[in-house]
């Protein structure tokens, strides 16, 4: 009395096909399994370099903008103090 494996596990071709439904996670997993390690590492390094460049760009824009604003603020204060201390003509 031997039992066939298909009967013991209730496996049918349609049940296997149903378990292979398309999903984005499954597709990404299969793509990741087929991709060589060298390609994965190069992609990871490129992503990190792009993120670092973006962070440096945003930081430099912020620092330069605050520096220029502070420099102009100091010029405005000195001009205002010069105007404030100048004598006013009473006849004009």
C-alpha cells in the first residue's frame, strides 16, 4: 500500500499556480536573486554617492545663504547707525 506523493500532500498543478501570483515583493525578490553581487554593490555605492551629493548640496546652499544674509545684515546695521548719528539740518 504505497501512497502517491501528490495524494499525500494534496498537491495539484492549479494550487502551485495559485501560489505564484504576481506581487511586487515577489518580483523584486526574484530579480534580486538573479542579480549578481557586483551589480548590487555598484548600485548601492552609486545610491550612497548620490545621497551624499544631495546632502552636501543642500547643506552648502543653507550655509551660504545664511552667511550672505548675515553679511548684508551687518552692512545694513552699519549704514543705519551712520544715518542715525549724522546731524540733521534744521533749516532743510
